[in-house]
């Protein structure tokens, strides 16, 4: 898994690529919590992620809950088919705001 964080349009955009699985989810979790800790809108770009497992989903949920508690916006953007299916199976597509593109999220 690779990641980058940049500020764009007043939001922090955390972009991930590769797999967010048990091996990589602790790093993803830390990146997401660090972003939320900065007190800005967070957009999680999953366009480069082909696979996410339950530990990766848990990282997203934890960051989402922390953002919500802090009154911050937190959304997913450009979610590929594989990760989208996982989110749909867990019915988290109804919990997360999911934008088709980064531009839509901004």
C-alpha cells in the first residue's frame, strides 16, 4: 500500500493505492486519524485501491466516527468496484458519503 496526503480546496485528500489489508491497515488507520486530527474536511481517495478487507474497513469506520464526533466532514471518493462491493456488503455505502470523483467531493 502506498499513500499520500495533500491539501486541496480547503480539504485534506488522503489517497491510497494497492491493498488495504491486515498488513497495511495500521498505517492507513494512522494516516486517516492524523488527517482527522487536523480539524479539516477529509476526503479519502480510494481510486488506486483494488482490495480492502475488514481491517481496512474498520480503519475507515474509526476515522469516520472520530470526524463525526468532531463535527468534521469525512467522505470517500472514487471507490473502485472491489472496495465498493465490500462496503455495500457491510451496508456501509449507506453510512459513508461516497462521491464518484474527487471534484464532486470538493
